């Protein structure tokens, strides 16, 4: 028994309260209540855990000491991206996300939580503007589950059994999509043009049929190229009676064509680049949007915040209340989904980011990423034996570098760069052996010219 | 709190307010009610904020206008119609929004049952915001992230110990995602054994709806069992009617959302195992039984926890949360990759599990929340965990005792003692006064406490009320909640109009659902603007 | 996993949940309600007469001191309806400003006029009656007249006999809500009590309720009085219903979690697992929906026989079923699809007496597929019932049974005698 323990997180552990409350309940000890659990199932052993509570100072000291073993991207010059992109995070984003009310709210309704619903509605609205899509979900878990949700919608809407995907995809994302959509779909892969890495449109046309539920494209692609044929892919997909799902990077949409512009039916992506920290891959925001038609909105497997009238004429309620019935909270197994508690705080943060940048800032963001990545690719490509970018055509903020001509593997290059305080690009040699000694480099607006030049010099040194 | 903008139309109140006596409505509380316009309505075209660094001239000169060089079809044709405001205006807007949000820290959130609303220690937020977490990339070489791997491995060990299990993944991003991970592993397990014909998952009506929903998302048929009217348990006979040679597994819960602990649960696990099925346990309701009961000892093969409930990581306005799935040794091989391993001196990420289901989400999951949960367990210790669970149970039973004195309110399965929460019913009040649980809940908002959770579906208990006073709740909090219930019940019997037209003192009045389908509800400003040209 | 997954999406085939005939959103319109009170309904009950059908029974009941109840029950519903537009009424469910105004028409005197005026309505009064001696013919005439008047909904107070009369006059042409006031309430067209009746009408008028087919059933009172329960299924009328089981307020989703079509798909999945079997299809809309998905026109009230997707016999009686079961090859199984009949939750023994104990035994308990929407099961609030007239057979059927409630959904429900 630990009845004597007074714990700082448990107000009632102050002396005397327990006796008073147990007396009110009419039991001698809490063990009488625990008799609800059959004796043979009650754990009686001693757990192999630290037994005693620790003070706040001790917790802080111990964890800081452990975390001190990490080397961070503040210390190392990092060119890692591959789905987790190092953009500048404005001060206001952390400030607003740290507001205690946003941080700790959860299941209330609009009469108490109107403010967070307004903030989420504004996220949906600005994301809708960026995407040029009319309906945006509040937030799903991450970009990968957003793709899974989009594909699921296509299954329910069309009843068709085949999904057409680009061959050049993040294998991890593909794995998750097959877990999510495997029971409903046969994946059909479209080959890529070896020069550009983009979808081979002849192959796409050949693989479409009346079995095709949707064509899923990524723009930019996993390997950083801009899918310049999106409008043409959309036309081909629709001609076959299939839907078009576009997975996009919201940070690119100030400059790249938004999904609405090429008539995508469902758009998805990850909102992490909108001012959210890389956080070891933790800070994600699943973006999911669709056209404002019943067949889409009614199959969207996540709640949205909408505006409803109230009993007072002219008053607006920002509320999620209307939309629960359609997701698993209302329909259980018929909803066929897994999105519950998702990423609202990150949606609010991304909203702050979009509001701060505004339309012109989003153009600046997209332009800076493209320019800096182009600069880095061009300079790296100028090194002896190094090919960059591997694919022709425009890139957003990532590109593939092939070190084959230097006789070094991508892993060897990365190891040598690390010795010089640099985190090289993601080694994609195992994922795509055909690309050679390949690594995927990420350069954003937040890399300076001198940092890029330092990388170029270092690669030059280690591949010499 | 006071009304800030008496000129707002909302401040004038519902038509009902005009003929109800002010003294009858007044509770001494008024929510902060800013007459806050959207950013769009405040927009001042041309406002910009120089947040991002300018691109260096050397770069611009070298690469030129790369955007203009894009093919026209690949380029954005028109700028996004987003709001344009200065930084201080934006901050003020969001501060006002936050003031119109009822966080855990704002007051008394014990009404939100099944949510396990507890204090999220701020030291944990500070630790997770250190550059050693925030500025880590998930693809960094192992040798540069030994600290974060050590914390993940430590949390893994603790969860294994608390669950009576052998391995853990943190990849799921919430409870529903955790249940889905279980369903995928069950599918992979039968597939590996050549038993794909097993296509039925058994679950129950008094657990979270994510159990049936994720089972069906994974391709299974779902058989739901209902609690017995007397015992609140599923019963062996009902389970036998559900089990067949097609049984893939059971997704069970202990205790249920009703607070009832099913005394036969170990027998259910045994019967399902006997039929060749897998046993998954949903421990969303773990908060009342920490150190008292272990999933593995009940016969579960796999179990999922919500770090954002039991383990104190903040709810974040509805996420990001974090799920953790723990499994017995026999299922380790089916886990999503990577798993964290320790060789005695260094930590490793192992992505080489032969039957792995692969990925269910990106990277390693919500890593910052693992840091926060780790800090919480460190602050609690085994003794603190036990104490916390005891207080969740004591507070709940004290609440039950007090709340049952409220006229018109009953409890489901009154013959059973409840653990962490209980499902009450206002059916009697509804029959006698016409005031239902939704009306009651709206009125509760006038008392400065958070509204309560009514019930998951199916609503077996009519006019349901499901609060959950965790260990973070004080006796005074419970007394305040109960006093509001007495007040509202008395109103329902004497002047039901007050309750039927509530809320009167909160941020907005009750919403009207007057649409035929969801396309008529604006979910973005662009749609609102189109359908409301005059604002 | 089924071939039928996805497909039409959630908007299709929601036979049981299409929106009610409410007004346009936010526009206060006038709606027409026809009211029928069967003043003599229920008077047999209090004096132990098991029903009130027939002039002799009524006379006997009155002689025994029976007090008519239907008027009082109807008055309660009307009072709540009248308050709907005023403070304190049903505004909890229907916020002010959005209540449509009600035009009420009814029959004279004790057939509705009196209670309507008491509740504050100014009713249009149609027809004529002989006070103190109304009959089923008056109910039928009233229903016809009110339909001609243009009623959007018929609200009637009575029992199974009254429901039969209304059904005989108007069939499925207008939605109805029954206020339970009779001795026999086996039909599904009654609200649980007068308050719920008022709520249903309110929800319907506001366009918030779904409409679904509900059974009109009645028991032969002469046999009933002799201790023999013999319920017949006469047909179906449409009744508004409120999905009380959903989170918060209204869904806005035209498809529910468990529509008839979903249930039908679920039964077809069971049939796919046993493709060679003979399938005996019991009566009712749920089973008819299954046949419909197979492209087959099944009898609504009869028992039909299906083999490999084709009807081989329709509207068979017990003897024909038994003869067939005796003739079929040993190796071929016989299966049986039944649904819940009536408001009380009967699986066997009400409206499907063709499915006798002998038939049930021949099929076996494991051969029975029970199909029902989840809403219907939840509305029961209790176990499924069997009353085959054979205690042994009832015991054999009792326990827990799997019920198909959707394409991928099954629930386990208790069965008792």
C-alpha cells in the first residue's frame, strides 16, 4: 500500500482526503473495489520498474542527460528530407501551439471549445485555398495515412478493385498503403520514364481499365521531381472513369499547380513542412481534401469543422458535431477506418504558418525551395564523377545524386560526410538499385548559400 | 470570466433569454465570448510578413527564375486567396481563439469520460521541445540518435512490464491506429499459417468503436457482443455463439467503457485461443488498473495503449496523440518496423522482421510523445502509477455515490462496482421532464465546467452520461460537478425551459442541423463565401 | 472482401432511412396532420377481455365498468405537439424559429375533435359519427377522408385493430404514427408512449426523421381469448423513426450504419458460404430485400423457397414445406432466413406460423440465419422472442444467436421464449 504517498500530480493525495472519501463511498479500502477483478487476474507481483516517484528536478536531469547523447541537426549540417523536411519554423507557430488551452483541450463541443474549432476551420480554409479544393478534413494522422484514406474513399465511391500507382514511390509509404488498402485493391504500377522519373503515360494508358478505381500520383514525387504531366494524367484517368488522387507537398503550392487546378478528385499530403519541426519524424499533419460532392464528403473518413447556424439568428457555430456520425464514432465497423485522435494541434500550427506567410509568402517559399535545390543540384552535379540531378526536369526541394562515377557507395560518402559534421542525403541504394550509388538530398529555403557550398566542397573532398 | 463584447449579436442571447428571468438563468459564470471574425474577414490585402530568409543573389544569378521556367500546366495559375495580416494581428486572433477553448488546464474536464483527461506536466513539454528531440531527423544514423533510442527502449521495457508482454512498437499515432495495427497483425498471423479463411473478428458493444472499425478496415467481418442486462458482462454463451472455424480473433476491452470489469475475460481469451484465434486487448481504459492487472496475464497476445490518455501526453485539441502496441514473443515477428533493440552497449533499429506487416505510418511514430510519457513514468514510479490508478477508482466511486443522489439520474448495471468510469442515464429525467442528455449537457456549459461525454455508439444506455474523474481531479472538482447536476436537475423539474434552451452563458448557442447532406455545410471559407455572398 | 463491397456508396438503397417529408430547412411552413382516436380502443384490457374488437365485446367491456383510455393517451401527445411551437415544448429537439406550424384535421367528438380542442388546436372537422357507438368502419372512413384532405401524416390512437383499419383504408400511401392505447400492440407502427409519439411527429415535420416499413399485425381475438395466440401479418405501413443511437444530433447521412440493403448483402454473404443449400425465406421486408438483391420478387407476407438463386416455390404453407424437406436429397442442406416480426421482437410464432416446430427442427438451429437492422434490434431493448407453441422447440431456440445486421456486421443477441 502506498497510502502515505503525496504526489504532486495527484491533488487528493494530501493527507486525510482518502479516508474521508472512502468513508463516503462506504468501503474500508480501495482494495474492496478492486475485488471486481477476479483474484487470479489481479497482479500481485513486483514490477521491474523504478519504484519511487522522482522530483521534477531529477526527471529533468536524467532525461536531459540521456538526450545529450543525441547529435542534432542544429549541430550537424543536414540534407535529410525524404518525407521529413527541415523548414524554418516561425516563432508564432510554437507560441500558439504552446497555448495551454489548445495544448490540452480534447473532446468538448462548440459551446465550450468554439475557439479551437474556429482555428481548425481556418486551417481547413487556408489549406483549401492552397489546394484549390472545397472540402478539407480537420486532420488525419500523417501524409501516409492520408493517402490511405484517399484510396479508401476511391474504393467506396467506385466499387472498383484496381489502384494505379507510380512505380517510383517511397517503399515505406507503399507498405503502409498496402496494409491499409490491401483487402480492397490490387495495386497496378505504372513504369517511369528513365530520363525524368515521371510517369510513363503510354504505360499509364495501357494499365487503365474499367477496373481502375483511381490513379494515385505524387507531386512532387518521392525523388523530388515535379510531376509536370499532372493535368494530362488527370485527363487520362477521368477518361477511364477513374478518380484522380493527388498526394502533394503543401509547401510547394505557392508555385506548383494545386490539385484543384488539374481537377483532382481527392487531394492528400503531409502538412509537416508548414512550420512544424522535424521532431524525429513525430510532428505530422495528415492533409485530406476532396470535391464538395456527396459521394466524396460522405465517404471522407474523418471529421471536419463546419459552420452551422444556431438558435440565435446570424450567429455562426464552428463545430465538428455534425460530422461524427459518418466516421467510426457513429458507424463503427461500417465506417471501415482507423482515424480517431489525429493531429488538430498541428493543424492549428500549420494554420498559423499559412496566415503568417500569406499568399505572397507561399510563393516566396516555393520559389526559394526550387531555386536553392536547383543551385545545390547544379553545383553537386559539377563535381568529378558525381551525377546530380539524376533525373532531368524541374525539382522541388529534393533531388537524387549518383556517386557511382566516384567509385564510392552512398553509404561511404555519408560516413565520410558525417566525419565532417554533415548529414548527407538519404541513401536510396537499396530502395532503387537501378539508380546506382544514389542518395536523396533535400535543400530548403532554410539552407544558406554558404551551407550549400560547404556541402559541395565536402562531397568534393570525400569523393576525390 | 466576463463578457467582452456586449455588442455582439451573440451576447443578446437566444430568444428564450428574453423572457426567462435573468436570476433563473444566471449561474455566476460567463464564458469569454469574443466577437471574433475569421482571419479572412480581417484580411488587409498587401500585408506581408518577412518570415523567410531572402534567397541569396548568388543563387538567383546562378539558376534564374526556375518557377517561370516550369511548363504552364505545372505552374500555379492564380495566387491562393488566403488572408493577409500582420504578425501581431494574427497572434491576437489565435490568443482570442485559445481563450474561447476549454483546455484541461482551464478548469474541470472530468465530464469527458473515455478521454482520461489528466494533467500533462509542463516539464515534459519542455523536455520534448529540446533540440535533442525537436531537431532530430528520423533518418539520422543510429550513432547520432542513441539518446532518443535509449528513451524509446526504456519506455518499451516499462510498457512490457506493465502489460506482461515482450515487445513494443510506437509507430501507431493514436488508439485507433493501434487497434488497426493489431488487426493487421492478426491478418498477417493467419496468412502466415495458411488460414486466410479466418475472416471474422469478435468485439463488443461497450468498447471504443475503433475496435470494430479497424477490424473491418483490415478486411474482417465483425461480430459484436452485447453486455448482459444484469451483469454487464458478455457471457460465455454469447461468445460461444460467435466463435466458429472462421474466427480470426477477438478485440476485447478491460474494463469496459461502462467501468465494468468482465470477470470472465480470461475465459474468453482461452476459448478464442482454443478456436485458433488471436486475442487483442484495448487498454484505452488502463488508467484505473495500472500495476493491478496485466494484459498478458489475461491471455492477450497483443495490447494497445494510448500515451495521450493514460500516460499524460497532452490531448492537443484532438491530437497528436500516440499509440503503443505491445505483443507477446510469438507476435514480435509481425510487428511494424523498425523495432528498437539494445545489444548491451548500443541501441539499434531493426527493420528485419521476417513476417513484419511493414509500416502503418511514417517513420517511428510520435517520438516526442514517447519522451513525454517516459518522463511521466519516471516522475510516477511504480508506486505513483499504483497511486494514480487507485485515485482514478476512488474519485469515480465517490462521484457515483454523490451523483446518484441527483433526481432523475440512474446508473447502468447498478449491482456492479465500477472502476475508472461509469455510464449514467438521464432516461428517467427525460421521461418525467422532457429534458434529455443533450439539453442537460448544453446547460452544464453554463456552469463553467466542461461538457460531458455522452456515450459511444451503440447507445445501449438511453440518455447517457459518461464522466471520468481521473487521479488529477480533486474532491472539490467532483463536488462542483455534482452540484451543477443537482442544479440542472432541479431546473428540469421546475422550469425545464431553462435547460431546453441552454446554453445561455457559454460561447455560442446550440447549433441547428438543418442540412440534408454534408455538401450544404461549409467546411472552408471559399465555400462559405460562395454560398453567403453577403457574409 | 465481398464482391459487393463499396459499389454504390453510402447514398444508395437506404430504403429505411430516406428523409421524411419535412419542410425545407429553416422555412416555417404549414404541415397537415390527420388525427384519429379510436375511443373504444383498449377498453377491453382493464377488464380482462384481451382486446376490444367487435360491438359485443365493447358492450361487455362497458358493462364491466371499463373507462376509455385512448382519448387521454391522445391528449398527452397533442398537448406536447401544441407546445412544440411554444416555450417549454419539444424545443430541446427542435429549436425555436424552425417549427413548422401544424394544421390539424380530425373526426368529430370523441374521435379526435374533443382532445384536439382541449390541447389548443383549432381542428378542421370532417365526417360524422354516431357518438358512443363508433366502429372500425368509422376509423377506415376517417383515414380515407383525412388522406383526401391532404394529411402529411396520420396520427392515430388505438391498438392493433385500429392499425388494421387504418391500413385497410390507406395502405402505405401516407406515413403513420400510432399512439399506443389498445390491449393488443403487436404491430410495429406504434410509438413506445404518447411522449415519444409527439417527438416522432415533431422530428418528422422538421424533416429529421427517417421513414421505414413497419408491420401491421393482429391476433385473432377469439382464439386469443381461448388461450391461443395466432398473429397474422397483414402488411406494412410507413412510420417515421428517429435514430436515437447516434452521437450528438442528426447525421445528415442519407445512409445509416445498417440499412436494409446492407443487411441483404450480409445475408447474401452467408448464402455464398453455402451455395448448394435450399433457402427457405420467411416473410417480411428484410427478407424481401435479400431476394431483391438477387433480382427476385419475393412475396412480402409469405414463405418462399429458393435454390441456387432461383425461386422454386412461393407462399408455401407448413405442409408443403415439410413435404419438400422430406423429399430433398440428404446431402443438400436446408437453410432458413427469418427476420424480427413486429414491435415485440418475435422470431418465430408471430406472423410466420408456417415455420412450425417441425420445420425448424428439420432445418436445425445452426441452419437459421437471422437478419435485422441494428436499429430494429436496439429498438427492442430486450431479447428476441420465440413462441412456436411447442415448449421444447422454444427451449431449443433459446440462448444466444448470431444476427446479420450488415454486410460485414453481425451481432450476437439473446433469444428467449
